[in-house]
């Protein structure tokens, strides 16, 4: 007698395999869920519901002999593949790109390679015209409209990449009113007393950034939006108008630690903090020689401070990690207007910071060497896979021991 199957079993036999296939397919193509959780005693960045502490580097792989205008995205030797292997071995899980390239296909390829091959996610940013020439003017409606379209185009192009972790708006743009860098104004601002002018410029700029954040969230609800700032001076004004920002992207160079920075942010604008720039150079202006020992020690202490303030039981509990400045040395920065110097590793100090006490007593106190901030050096006389050879410094090994 032939055995009869129930209709329920027939349906299961037919549709269960199809359902499993569709589930696996969807999982492969699914975009990760990125969120910031403020429900607990501390703030956490979550990727697919799991805590994610940013262990990152600022990344701009410009070879010796080129400057910041070099299109590394289109480099046929794909430097991110050479770097990605070293980054993965070091324990890097994130890279910060200051800006994207002009060819979206090239950018997507680099993001895809870093994420699929090495598990490295990307923070994508926009300068908001801060280093444009002529300088930016955040009272100029046509200028703001142009920058707005560039920002939204970046989001439209890359929001569906599984590599993207965060958007960062601005870098140190607040220095245009907190310090006198890239000054902008109009007649109404010029009529105000200096301190009132500073406050009003802060209100204008931060209101503009908040409008960008609001516009981003209309087309992308999956990625937090970060306000990039240098130090804490005007954050209390940002708090008044930046109601759509999710986190503070903090740039601070305070020596071997960050002092009360994380508490200051809590008091001025209680949002989570991503340290989007921190670090130390590897050249001693005092001895006139490379100094990898002090760089390594400073980076270790700085990271320990970041990690401590990621834990509400040990510190402020509002830190989400950070991207150190930077992955590789940039030989063009000492004399960016003189191309013949881009193949010379400049040893001159370019600005002073007494918090970096290991060489602060140099004559003139210019102890910060712009071309020596990498955790890997570049050797232009040797190549690996068509790229100038990367030479890990002691700081690379130090962080590798901590991050791995």
C-alpha cells in the first residue's frame, strides 16, 4: 500500500529549502545595522547589535614624491591591499578617510577590498569646504548649497556599502571661530564685538552642520552622523543647535593622555565621542633624530586613556574608540607648495606643543614634525606589490600587542 504524505509535509519539503536559500542569500547581501546605544551606564557603538570599539587609523596612502592631490583611489597597485594585510595583523578594524575620490567605482572597490578581505570598516568624511580656495564662508548661501550637494552625493553613493561605519561632517572647521584659521565673516558679523562675533559664527556654522545631518537622515537611516571638531571650546553652542548629530568626532593632541577631555564633552554636549585624530610624531626635534620609542610610549598611553573612557566603571564611559593620526608618513606636508621637497623627509619642526614633552625644550619650541606621524614609514627605494615598502615602526608593534 502506497504511503500518503500529509499536505503539511509536502509544503515543508517544497518551501523549507527555498526559505533557507533566500535567508542565506539575504544574509550575504544584507547591510550591517550601525547604531549608538545610550541606554546603559555608558555609550556604545553597536554593529549588528554587538559592541564595536573603533581601533582605527587615519588613512591617506600618498606615496613619497606626491602630495594630497594624488588620486590613491585610482592607483593601479591598490595600496590598500598592501596596507590592509598589515592593518589586519595589527588589529585595526576601521580606517578614516578624510574625503572620497572623484571616481565612485574606484572608491567602492577600495572600500569593498578593505572590508571583504580584511574586515576593516570605513569612516567617510567631508571637509565641508574648509580648505577650499577662496576660503569657505558659512554665511554664503551659494557656497553652502554647493557643499550640501557634495555631502548628500557622498551619502547617496556609499550608503549601501557594507563597509561604511560612520559619516563625519567637518574636521577642525570650528577653528575658523575658536581660533583664527580660515577666517570668514560678513558685514553683520564684523559689527559685533569679538566674543559675540565668535559665538554667532559658531551658531551659524553648527546650525548649518545640523541641517546637513538632518538631510542625510532623510536618505540614510543606517549610519550615525558625527560632528568633526578640534577640541571643546564651542561645544556648548553646538549643543543648542546640533540636535540631529549622533556623536562628537574629536581631534585633540594633549600629549600622553587626554586629561579631562571626556568629562568636558559630557558637561558641554553630552554625546558619545569618537577620537577621529590623536597621536604623536616619531621625530625628536631636540635630538634631531627619529624617535620611535617616545612615539610608541605616547600612543600606548593615549590608547589606554581612550579604552579607559570607553568603560563607565573606569572613566567617563562616553568614548567609542578612535582613529589615530596616522597610518603612514606624509613626506609632502613640510613644504606643500614646493614639489621638489616631496621626496625629502623633512626634519624641521612646524608647530609647537609643550604637552609632547620629550622634545618640547628644543630652541624655538617648534617640536611637532608634520611628516613623521605614521605608525609605518615609507621606503621609496624598495617596493612591495608595486607600492613603496612599508616599514612598521615600534608604535605599530606596540599597538599590535594591545589590539590583537
